[in-house]
């Protein structure tokens, strides 16, 4: 066996176990794990922990906007931050908006993605479930976009229950996963009206406008409708244990329902939005960060396996300038402030520090949460998410004891802030390999634009229905327009 590169003596962590061994790499793949003999090149990684490259299945990178513009972060700039933080694969989003067809937006998204520094795939956002949109889904799936994203809130994005059912049925016909932003649209609208009427406009009232109960109700409703159609779903960015409990109940009934959370719900709180002036806008995202004590409940749900993915939900708005939170002024009411936080580069170090270094989770669980489980859930396994023979040689070497203070410059994204500024973490990526190429060492990213590859996803088990219907009638069998 001709081994091009041997990583020698590292502690190899997979979701199913940890061992000290060598890793042999050739042709961008892992060709040996164990006692690797001769190799053209060798790197001593003794004392370091080797994990699979991170798989972030929820980040808004190169998301095309109306007029064919795009947000603050591209797959090139966000990819740089990802590699610095140990992530080698991302699933971003193809938008839907008036004035352009899904096919046109897909083509523009793919054109921009050619400069990606990381491997990438996409979810298709559905904000208008009309016949033309539903009719475009089979072609998208054939092109390798095998997941659909829907919102149950936001004025310009939310679907009614009937529209959501149309998307669920279309996904079931095509064998696609559905991921859902679960918050009650009308409840948030009503709460917002009441707050604004009382002059309660500061960023902190963002959390007041969308309390836990509205996330919990929408999660229960999404699960019920998915059960009606017999369609697998993942609930995005779960903010608290009460919402996770709805997912756990569904899982106990055997439903194909999964839950995801994000670092912001583990280390930020609603108190962060209660800062002087416009400072609280830095921490605004939806669902909103909850109380400080809610993080403990999320860690418990992670330990149970109810929440089995931690993504970044990297949603990049600058504080000022272009694509900014202050676009309506620094005295704008909370409902006029774009919400979302950057995090593609900080996700893995924060989870490593808060989880592994603080003893809340094992190395195996860390790998499962940040690489293996997201790869399995979105059809990227077995090439991604593991250090095993035949897998892509996406590997991160961690110094588990290194203490680092997070700063915005350190993260290397283009956004002008990080909500984690000044936070100390224990455990930091020293080197990152993407398909066998060393693309980051000691914080220096050497990948060139175009290094990343599009990952077209075929059929896979987790997106396959159980074939257990509410009754003997299958409402998904007939596509719109068919007799």
C-alpha cells in the first residue's frame, strides 16, 4: 500500500470509540488506521486528539438574496473561518424569493459556491409552497439537494399548516429530509404588538416576544403534521429542555424526529440582550437565547441523546455597514433588527471546551454531535463524519489543553463581531486536513478558493419514511397536477 501521508501517534476519536494509532492517507482518502508502516511523509501528532472534520449542517453561507446578491458571508470567507475552527463540511441554503425561479437561484448559488474553501451541500428553503415550487422539488433532489427547509414563523417566510403539509408530502415522495424552524407565527406577532404598544422596544424584548411556549407549541405541531404524512424531520436550533421533551416524546413513539441545538443556547442567555444601547442586538437570534439556567437542561437532553446534533446556525449580519443589524438605525425597535449570530468558526471549540473539557460529554459524544450524527442525518455518511478506512481524509488535530481567548480577528470571518468576544475556551484546533490536504496549521488557512467540492446526496436511510400511516390512506402518493 502506497501511503502518501501518515499521521503518527495521535489519539483518534470517533463516535464509537477512542484509540491511539496512526492514520494513513492516500488519494484524499483514509487508507489505514492502526500501525501504518512506510509512508512518503509523516507528521508526529502524538499528544494531540484527532477527530473527523466537523460537519455543520446549518449555516447560511453564500445564501443568494433578492437581486442575486448575497449576505455578509460566502463559502469562501465563511469557509476560512470554518477551517480555522475545525469544520471541513457545511450544508448551507438555497433561498426562495419573488422575482426569480428556484432554478435560477440554484444556478446562482452553485456559481458562487465554486470559490468555496470547504466541502458543501445545500438545503432548499421553501417559503412559497405553490404548484410550481412543489413541481421543482424532484429535479432539485435529482441534482443532489436532498433536504428542504421550512419556517413556521417570519413575515416573509412562514408557511401555513396546509402549506407545510404540501412540503412534507413532496419530501416523502422524493425521499428528502425536512428541517423545520419551529416558532408560532401568530403568537409572536401578537406578543410583538402588545410589547410595542407599551413602548417596550429594546433588544431584550426580542426574547419576550417569542417565549418558550411558542417554540414548544410549534414543535409539537410540526411533529404531529410530520407524523400524519409519515415524513422524517429535524427540528432546528432547539433552545431549551421543554422543547426537547416534545422531540423525546416523539422519539419514544418511534417517530423519525431529530433535534439540533447551537452553541448560543449553551453559553449565551437573554441577559446578553439586556445590554446598554444597541449592544444587545449582537446576541439576537431566533429562537431567542433563554435564561442562564436553561443551558443545564439542554446539556441533559444532549446526554440523553434527544438532542444529537450541534450546529452553528451561522447567520452573518454585521453590526453596522452592509448587511447590518443597524440598517434601520440603532434606535430601531427589536422587531426591525435582523436576528442571527455568526458562529461557523467558533462552534467546535466552544462545544469542545464546554462539553469535553468541562466533563459534560465524552470525546465520542463530541464527535457524534459535531460530525458523525449530522453526516448521517443528511446523507453525507460514511464519507464524512468518521476517521475510518474509505472515508474522506477530513481530520482535525486538537490540542486538548490549549487555552484560547476568542476574538473576532481569531475567527477569520468577515463579520465585524462575534457574540463570544473575550470567552476563554480550553481545547483548540492546531491542524485541519481536507481530503488529505493540510489546509490549516496554527491558525493559518492555506486552502485556495475552489478547494471545496459540492456533495450531491443520494437516497439514504434516515430520510426514508417508516411506512406507518395514521390510517390506510397515503396522502402523499399523488403529486399536484396529477389526476
